[in-house]
C-alpha cells in the first residue's frame, strides 16, 4: 500500500510540474489567473492480505492571489481506509488514516506564516507472530494515534 501511495504522490507531482510547464508556455497573461482557485484530487485503490483492501484520496485546494506568492492559502488532505472479512463473515476496518493541513503563508506578509495540521490513524494489527496465540493477542489490541499540531 505504501508503494502505491508513493507512486501516486510521484504521479501527482509530475502532473503538477507538467501543468506548471504548460502554464509557463501559455501566452495568457498572469493577470488573467491572479485570483484563481486550484483544486486537485487523486483517488487510489489497493491493499494486501494483511491489512485488507480499500482505497483513499489525495486532495489539495489553493487560493491564488497576484501579490501573494505562492498562494494566499492552501488546504491539503489525504485519507485511506481498508476493509477485511472477519472469521465469522463480518466486515472490519483494520486500517484508517486521515490527514488535514491548512497553510496560510502570509499571516504577516512575506514574514510569518501559519500552518495547522490534524491527523488520525487507527490500525488494528492482525498478526504479530506466527502462532494462533499471537494472533488472538494482536487482534484484541487496537492502536489509535490521534494527533494535532500547530506550528508557526
């Protein structure tokens, strides 16, 4: 799953650089796009027998202004969730992850910015060892790491 996410992030950045190159070649003036809003989103699917199968997204929203480089503000978010069957035929969520970041680089113009981040990860490990006993101990253990971070 991590390899797929890295591949999709690389693809996203490549598409972004291609878009930037096309914009540089364009004959339209910068003033035409001075107050644009840019949105991009990339969905993905994948999984393994260990954490189940599922999907997620990578998305970004930026508000552009002519006199605020690189943007006035930007919101980035990613999320993924996997599903797997339980032994009794039910459905469980062994992995869920969400990240949100809001960047405002011009709190004090060209001097001070603000970045707010929040993330949540829930992971239920299904097997820590090779025995049935290890599987029972691991399945009853849930790891949750809610995080929030404010930095200047």
